[in-house]
């Protein structure tokens, strides 16, 4: 215990002097004792203050993105070429040249693995760190972050761009107050505006304040009559909505038109570019966790054409995001994760595509306490299964929470007052940490 911690700025009291007297008997002077107390290390600050989770729905092929196999037989390696990266001896898909040029700032985990080959179940794994259960709906990473870290700068702690991608991205057994705030439309759309951030026509600030006062009275009445998650959650949503509408700075965070036009061009005037740019704006303003989706990666046929139509825009946007965060001094405090529900089959199928394959695929991490310029884990020669350092969904989630300063071994209470681990049977992969 710090000697002065009970009464900062006040004189030493009798009990403190008695304590020091006992220490003095061990040969320590008061001066020496105070110096030792001052030298005590402060609690370790988490590396990441926020997280951007970029989800590629449909199951993106690791072979056509982060883990090509140029030396494998053609039926395994597929029809596409590769590009050298800034990580010596490592290559990415030919459509990732801009990301290859900033590969020294990211980590690619090439041995992600789980056992769920259905889209819904694989998505649940990647958003929650749990296998699906018929008995309980687990909360998503973003909802747990919202629950544990709370509101900052009058902004919702958890935002989905453009909307919540699946029920698995929601609050699960936690109160619906921890569900994501959805933008409601795509920031790449002309005339984009976030739903419900402005006062309706004809409603003045004074009238708005009167309505708020009346609603508070109604809420208090019903809250006194019964306990309900819906009532508490709605009250929380209203309070956050009031904060957004009342705070010009908070509203401006959602206004992508405030961004420099040249930077918008650099990200790309398309869904990938504008969604990633919006994520950066929100994180910079104070949002704790942003989930965004881009594209459709369920490429059972003609995978080369599918990749060429979707990956270049992602490449431009992702490389710009990492560079932009770095230039603004935000990369070290922002964890960025790129994931998908699973990978694709080792062999090209009869329609020149690949099918569902959860045994091995890739996840990308950057910033927020993660190593830079690192390849973690390895798939075998045909990208069929992990060959080294297989990464489970539990360990990935545990590592993400660790970077954000959240104790993943902590137990949260379900509605039936049953304690449930934030992550069960997972541990932080220290090899991934800077």
C-alpha cells in the first residue's frame, strides 16, 4: 500500500507513523521508505484503447489472399499469381500489392482453425470466441468490450458499419444495451447520413429537452413497477441518443463529409474504402469497438474472377487504414483484425472455385500491442491443415481481450445469475505480442 494513498495531500496520521515505525525497525528510514513506495510500478496500461474488426463474410480463401502456395500443384495453388511482401521470403496474392508494401506493420496468422463448416456456426465462432450452443447465446467481442470499457466522449462504445452483420455480432446473454449502434446505411452512398442523429423537422432544442424530461419521468415510473432488460436497455439507448444529438463533436464523428477529399480518394470511393475510413474516424473520436463488413467471399465458382472483383478495393483501403493510423499516432493504440468465418478447400473444384474449409485459414492482426512484420503459424504445403502453431478461436479472442486490457478469464453473469467465462479454455498467445 502506498503510504500516502489513503489521504492524498494530507499530513501523516498516527496510524501511518506507527506503520513507518515498524518498518524502521527493519532498518528503513522514512525517507527511504517513501522513495521505495514512489518507485512502485503503476498498473500496466493496455496496449490497445480500441479495436477495428474487419469481417469478410462468406469465407475468404486463404490461398487467394494471405497464404498462397505458389509451389503446390496447380489444382491446389489455383490460377492466380503472387506478390512479394516486405516480410522477407513471404508472398501474398497478386491483388494485394499495397498491403504487401506495408506488411512490415502487420501480423498474418496462417494457422487459424476450428471445426464449423456452416456459415452461421463459423460466424458465431469468430464473433464470440465460442462454439455455438443451443442453450445460450454468447455475446460478441464488441458487446463484451462495450460492457467492460463503457462509453467514451458521448459516443456509442460499439458501432457496426453499415449494420449488424449477424445475430452473432450482438449482445447475446448480456443486456441489449450492449448491442452495436448501426449506421443504417453505407458511408459510400451518395448523400450518406447516419440514421436518427439529427432532430426531426420542426423539433427545436427546447422542445427536444421537454420531451426528454417527460420520457425520463415515464421511464422512472415503469422502472419502479418492474425490472426488465428491455426497459433498462431502452433507457440506455435513449441516454446515448441524447448524448449524440446534443454533442456536436459526437455528431461530427459520423459525418464522413468532414474528411479531406483527397484522403477519401486514397481510401477509395467505394464500400471498402469509405467503411474503413469511417471506422478510423469513429475510433479516433472515441468509439471503443467497430465491426465492419465488406464484400461477399463465398466463391464456390470462378474464384479468380471473384477475387479480382473484390480484393483490389480491400487492398487499397486496408493499406491506407494501417498507414493512416500510423501517421496519426493511432496504430499502437488501435487493434485491427481482419477475419472471415472460415477458409476454402485445398483443391480447386469443378467450377473453378473452392468450397467451405474450417480446418485452416488466415487472420490478420495489426497495431494495439501486436508484433509487426510477423507471420505466425503455418499451414501445410497444400494449405489443407495447420502445420505449426494452430490458432483456436478461444486463443484468438483471449489475445484480443488481453490487448484491450480486459481480463478474458473474468466471469460475467447470465440472466439466470449463472457465471460464464468471457472466454473459456483460451489463453493469450504471447508470441503474437510486441
